[in-house]
């Protein structure tokens, strides 16, 4: 059975990391499944890819802080690059002939680049099921509602998609209510829960040993995700260490992120050199091992990082991004109200406030938090498995003319 995945990209690593986690779980739980990922992520090749998964790399696009899309590397015009990407996607669909097409976030893709492929599926491969995957929060309703109306997303879901899987819970954010989804779309929505992140490849004891931590030292992990806009968070954290009381013994591991500009990385490395208890690096494909080993996490508020913090049950201070989307800020505010983490609005970020929040998190017992549903992966797998099993039990047949009616009746009788 064949699954094709379109991973929306344009800013950071969040989408491709989330989709690869889903794909890995599906391959582990559905032995007969093969997956083809199509994505423009510039970091796709850096991840460990499981067997029975391959990918087609699209030319990279980039969404800047303004939200406008541009071509990241090629130096070509945006319209011709999107056309190129669209034709690659259509060719992949026509040749791979997936049983299921799983689309991340945008029903028609970036700048409608999926439209031709989806219409092709409707006409040429009508037996292919289309599933839209949405994270818990897209953006503030004031932004998302008019944007969905402008791009005809509700109509696209109604016409083409069999199901909308949401990796979140309505208790935290109910997209049906918040985004005023019409009944024809809301009835297709299935909340799956957040995505639990499994333990990394290394044990916490091994990580702490490799970092040569003494028993009395506390490990603080600082991560801005992809890092493209993470300079200020790390710079503020480094400045806060001057204010750290002598009674605290911190070791800090900073992962800048592979998309941080090189000049920003160089500046931070120069500043970090003044602190012997700070180690700084660019990227790891095993971040969960370091989160599990840490005593606390300082991070931006991306979906994946938040799920990793929830999965490991770690004290955390989150400084969410507010541009080009406010989804991180909304999520962080909701979780902060539940007492699960500390959230600092970036407009309020100072070394003093960051350090006080971090010390408070380290001193707060992590025992009475509400339970957050982290069953997203098994729920998605259950749905995909059931859908594939249903397809395997059905003999594909296309009724095209009255002359085929006797043959159709014969198949129905035999089946």
C-alpha cells in the first residue's frame, strides 16, 4: 500500500519534523506500507529516514517575517518556481499512484501548488483518499478565518478531502469553534491528541556523562528550533548568566538551529566563549535525548518542541514567536494558564525576567499538572490502518457507461 505525503514548508523545521515522526510511526505499525514524501525542506536529508520511506526534494521556498513567500536559493521568480514545484508534484502523483495522499496544513498547498495534483486525483485516481493534517493552532482566528475564506480552503476540504486530522485537543484549542468551520467541514474533523515524542537514542545518564556534568550541576538546554529567528532568545539567555546567583551551578547546552544565519551563530559563539560552562552547537537530529537529560528547557514555542517538553515532563520557559504567525504565542499562553510551563511574551523578554522565570520553574514541583492527550501518533495510525484495510477489501472498479452495468452487477454479486 502506498502513502504520499506533502509536507508544507517555508519557515523553520517544524512541519518536516512532525511529518517524519508521523511517517516513522506509520511504517512501524503498518508493515505493508511504503511512503513517498514530497517536500521543499532544506534539512530533509539530515534526518534519519526509516526503511520503506523515500522523498522528492522540491526547490526551497521561504516565508519571511512578513509572511510573504520567496525563493530561498535558486534566484528564480516565485511564480515560475511554484509552477516548477507544482509540475513535479503532479508527476509524482501520476507515477506513484498513492492509495492515500496526506497533505500538511494547506488544502491546496503553498500558493495553490497542489491544485493541479488534487484535481488530477479526483478525475484519474478517484479511489485515492485525501487527508488533511492540521496542527492544533494555525494562527489567530482574526487571521485564519479571512485567509481560509480568501483561498477557498473550506470548499476544498468539502470537495476533495475525506478527513481532517488535527494533532491537538479541543480542550486546548477547538479549531471548529475558533475558526468558525462550517458544518460540512467540521464533520470531517477528528482530534487525535498531541504527538508524544519517544525517548531519544541516548539515555540521560549517557548524555550527562558525555557533557561531563558533575552531580551538583543542573543542565539547561536552550533551543530556538530551526533558529532562523532565534538569535535574540539565545543572546538574552547568555546575558542572563551574569545575573545567576553563585549558589546555582548551571551547565548550558545551546543548539542554535541549522537555519540561523552564520553571522548570528558566529556572534553567539563569540559571546558564549566568555562562559566556560556553556557549550554551543548548530544542530542535532536527536534533540529528545538532550531534552530528557536536561533539568530545564529554554525554548521558542514551536509545536514539536512543545510536544517534546510535554513528553519529557520537563520544566520549561517558552518565549514564543509572534511573527509571521501568532500560533506559538496562543499555544504558550494556553499552556501557561494551565501551569504546565512559563511563557514570556517576546516584547517582555529581558535577561532578568528570563532568569527569574527559569529559576522559578526549577523550584516548582512538577507533580500536579493536568493530563495532556499525547496519543496523536497511534490515533493517526489507527485511522490510516482502517482506511487501508477498507481499500484492500474493495475490488477497484470504475463504472463508466450503461454497457458496464451487467459486469458491475456480477462483481457486486460475487463480492
